C-alpha cells in the first residue's frame, strides 16, 4: 500500500468516519501532518491523500476531533486498509 499526500483533486464529501482516533495517530498512520486548508470555522485538521492512486481524505468537523471522531472520504476498501477497525462506512 502506498500513501501519498496530495492537495489536488475534486472536493470531498463524507462517506464514512473514524472513531477513537487522535490527530497524532492519524499523522503517524499517514506519515504526514494535516495538509489541506479547509473552512477555518468548521474544520481544524484536514488531510488529503492518495492510497494506491485512489483519492481519500480525513477531516474533523466542528470540533469532532475533541471526542476522537473524524469524517472520511474515499473507497471503503482503501480506508479499511489504512485505518482498520477505526473506520466505518455509511
């Protein structure tokens, strides 16, 4: 599995979420710190990346990082591969 940070690509929308996660743990898993400037009134931490060429994203929403929850975008199979049981799809 190859994870590459990116800021290019279409906008994202929530397709799943991470539970029981921290910013530090996401940084560790992805290998980089938040890399996307998002809406400063609603999002504090935002990552966008490619997993084996597939666009994925993780971000907090209105302080959700305070209770270990992050929104996700991307193929379910790739996000499970990256985040394991912390990921759940809708």
